C-alpha cells in the first residue's frame, strides 16, 4: 500500500490479510489462493504489509477493551491515512470487527467478506470455475462461521460460491441460523476448553462427517437435532469429500476434528477461495 501511495495511486480494494492469513501456515494457502483469484480477474488491490496489525478482536472477546481500542485506533489511523474506502478480508472475525466496531472509533469503510466478493465475481462472469479441478459428483458440506452467519446474516453468498463447482452440496442439520459454533469463537481459540463430555469441534466434525456419509444413526444422536438420513444424490462420490469453511478459526477446528476421527484420507477441509482457485486452475 505504501508503494502505491508513493505513486499517488489508490487501489480499488484493500485486502486485509489478518493474523491467520499472514502467520498460520495452513491459512497462508488461503491467502495465496485468494490473491491468485484477484490477480486472475484483474482486481486492483493492495495490502498493508507490515503496517497491518491485529484488529483487536481476540483482545475484545477476552475482555481487554483497552488493548482492543489501542489496536483498533492504530489500524484506523493507518487506513484513514491512506484514504481507504473498501476492505475485503477472508476472516469473519476481522470482517465483523472492522465493519461493526471500527465505525464508533472513526473507521468508516465498506467491508466485504471474501465469500461475498467471490460471489460478486461469479455473478459478473469473471470467475467461472472452469479449466481446473472438477468437483462434479463430490460431496461438499459447508460449515457456517458464527461471525459470518449469525453476527452478520451472510448465509447465501458462501453457498452461491459452492454451487458454481457443480458438486453435491449437503446441508448439515445445524446450519445457517441454527448452525453450531466450531468451538473457537469468543477468544476460545487461545485457550484449552473447559472440562466436559466432548469438545465442541469434535461434535461439529462428527455432524459434518455423518452428513457426508449419510449416517442417520450418528445424526439422530446429536444433541437437540431432529434428523433423518440426508438424501445423497445418485452417483455422488464419497471419496474426496470436502468440509468447506470460510474462516481461519473454523479451518483449524474442523481440521482438528477430522484428524481426531482419523478421516484425513477421505475428507478434506478447504476454504472457499481454495476451492474456486482449484476449479479455475490457479493453484501453484
């Protein structure tokens, strides 16, 4: 961003990478996939680089309002200094914080989650999910992020993105407004869970796996769920099934749940951007 500003140029959109997108090895792959898409369709974007700091979301959720405001004000000063108007991010936590909590501190921006941005690119015909890996016949279930769904009412954009893959989309019973948290929200990502019968991410992973498998017995035993076996499309492929996510915290928790069930060989956890980049033939 500093390089563009030195030339007197302003990007169409600022890509807010986020802590996970910059430092978590697994989510770096999501960052690279999304950037490949941006470059493929010719979006004029920029990143803050070393000038980007944590949004303050973990501090706020953990109850440290003072630290949150310090971090927020630092970022707002940077963004306003560059005259940023439009921000896109692949993290629902960053999205929610910048969109809903920065305005009270002087940070007014158009903030878009990458699922919505990808949907817009698809609707404009810039992304067609052609020329790369085929997902036809593969089973995919989408896990709703709390900060994307219940906090900001974004449910259809991620599903619209997945529909372009021509895969077999299976909904978990606890989805959309009734979705189950991955277990990492509210700063829970940074601590061990309290003692109990089962970790939440294990419960959620079991539901996702049972949905992909069509296992009615497992679904019937889930707490608070009235369920029958999901209807699996004829000819759908169980091998290579995918749990799709749109959040770095959900990525970690769902992947750990799949590993706990020793299902890594036939079920993978991918972000929407990775799936689209793969379908477009953009993976390095």
